[in-house]
């Protein structure tokens, strides 16, 4: 949107600059860090966009959108590093950055919370930025926007398969399966497109557009916090049996964290070009109309 910074890509222009920054961010974080989990997945998506640019109807516009889109995530990362200077990341990103080291938040929650913030908040603003910068109407970008769905659906499926816990802990994580099962990249991108049209329609009313963007930021942040609710991944501590009750847990006894393996998303096979949002099951890689 006019007057809103779109971040930086370490002084380099284009998708290659974005890729360098994403790799640098990943190299500086422990693999279990919540931001690192999302960053690995986002790097995979961006690499797919870079490889498939020739398959789009308007490659320059897609490349511009990709850089502006990534810039908003990079700006959030930079804001976290500059908190002492009075900067804060947008509300939609704060849950992920605040809970990134919580051992009771599962890696899959981190991945989906990052996708939620980036797609439902950053993407509509980036599309509007792209249209303003290139002199396009949103409808001129719509077909390419939806071509991205195949890639995103494949990446989302790979993330869920790689990060979903094994059967030994899955029963204890049943609340998570219900919570995150209701979120899908397709539905999120369809909602984001609706936000694009709303924001574009308000482009001649700056104060209304800013109010809408602020409300969107807050609403997406609330959903992100719900996705990141701690799941109680710690095993119950069992002390000496209480009288007459074998195996009764002792109040106040320390608990042991259940180790959670984080499978790297980078390098996962990705079919297709770029994914687009649509309603329906998260594993449905097809789009059936609008």
C-alpha cells in the first residue's frame, strides 16, 4: 500500500536476492526454532517460484509480486532484530516470534502459523503494492495468482506429512489435529484474494484502506495465536505411588519434554508451478472454480 515499506532483500534485487536472505536467515537459526521451521518451508516455495517463472502469463509481474511479498516477511524479521530501537513486527507475525522457542508448540504449528500470517495478511498487501507499482489491475494478475496453488498445495502436503508426529504421541496431540486440520493454504489464499479486491477498491480512500489493513493485521494475528496454543507436549511426571493409588502423579514434580524431530522441508519434491488458494481439504491440489 502507498506509504508502507515493503522490506528489503539484502541490497539485491529480484528473487535471487530473496533466496540469499532466506538462506542466511536459516543458517543463523537452530533447526527447532519456530521461525526456522517456517523459513525452510518458505525457501522451498520461493525456489519453486524461481524455477517456474517461465510458466506464467506475466513472469515480470510474478517476479515483482514474489519480491514484494517476501519483503514483508523479511521486514518482520528485521523488526524483531530492532526491537530495542522501538520497532515491532506486525501483529500477524508476533505470535510466531513470541512463541518460537516454546517446547510445547509443535513444529507443524509453527509452519502453519507462519503461512497464516504471510498469506492472509502479507499477500493481499503485496498484490496491491504490485498493481500500484506496475500499473496493473488485480484481475490482470489473477490467473497467475491461482497458478501458484499447485506448488503451495504440494508444499503444504509435504510439510504436514514430514512434521506430523508419529502414532506414539499423536493420541496426546488430538487437539492439534482438529485445530490445524481446519486450516488450509487454499482457503487462506482465497480469503487473501478477497482482501485484495477490498483493499484495491479502497485505494482512493487512504484512511479507510489503512483502517482495513490494520483490522486485517489484528484478525490474522488472533488466528495465528490460536494455531500456536501450546499442546502440553510434556509427559506427565510419575512419582512414588500415593497410598492406595498406584502410579499417581506427584504434584509439582518436574516433567520431561517429549522430543520432537523437525524434518527439513527444503528439498522436498514439489510438483507444478505456483499454488493458489481455494476452498476445500488441505490435501486437494486441484482448484474447482472460484
